[in-house]
């Protein structure tokens, strides 16, 4: 099954992608990950993408599309794949169609902006070991200190309320129109993100069978 996962930053797409990946035994392909992979392997496309990311800009469509094309041609995608974080814009979706990539289903994980704001801005990450906490949902035993290594836990720049607000604005403007794009093809299923991850997971698995 060829799947696309849509959703705002912080909606929990990545977690649901892992669930589907295990369930259907197909790879979850996130642009972030394949760009990192391309970088690690020092490919030309990886370096190109990096130059944009370093300057804080979005990687342009044509670069992302080439990277996706390269990735989807690998053997492990023969039985299907989950695209997480791509397409991000309508032109990218059109490019995917133009590449002849058949999409069976698009699952949109819906979470209200206020909830995303609360989830992300409460996140704290250990500077030493990368362990992740949340001031409300998963606090460390001592505030500001990692349970595992006693390192300092910090609010990452990406999770700063101003940054989240910007990322959500970009999402609403550029990515959300994809819901209409795929609704018109009859492939869109909306999953309402729940407080508990396991409840969202149950809805996602149901959406796969629908
Ligand atoms: Zn730590």
C-alpha cells in the first residue's frame, strides 16, 4: 500500500508512521530522514538540500522531489511505502502524480493548533543524551535535569512558541490545501489525534482498513 501521512508539525505523524510501518511492514519515508541519509552518504542532492536548511530556508520542491524519486526507486519500496512530511505543498503533490507514483490512501492526523502549541512548547530535551521530557505529561524527576544522565534539559529552538507559531502558519498556508487536493480524489481519511497516543494509533489502524 502506498500511503501519505498528512498533519501539522507536532500532530504526531512520525509516531503514527512508525505504527503503520510495523503493521504493514513497509518503510516510513520522511523527508527529514532521507535528507539526513543523503547527507551522511555525501550525495550531491544531500549537500544541495543542506545548503538550504543551513540558511533556515525550506528545501525547494525540485530538490526534495529528486530526493524522493531516488528513495522510492529502492527495493524496499516495492510493496509500498509511507510518505511522512511529503508532499508538503500542492505543487509537490502534482509532481508526485506526474512521476506516476500511485497513492492508495492519504491519512490526515488532525490536532488543533492550541494542543500542538501545548505539546511542543512543553517539551524538554536533554542536551547530553537526547532524552525527551514534557513539563506536563512526562516531567523529569528534578526540574531541568535529565533522569538518565543528570544533563541539562532545555527547550529546543524548534519548540519555542514563536517558532511553533511560524511553523503552524506555514503549514496552514502551504500544506493544508493538500487535504482538498486528496479529498477530491476520494483518498483522504481524517484521523482525529487523541490525548493518548494509543487511542490515535487505534484510529489510524482502523483508517487503514477503511
Ligand atoms: Zn540525559
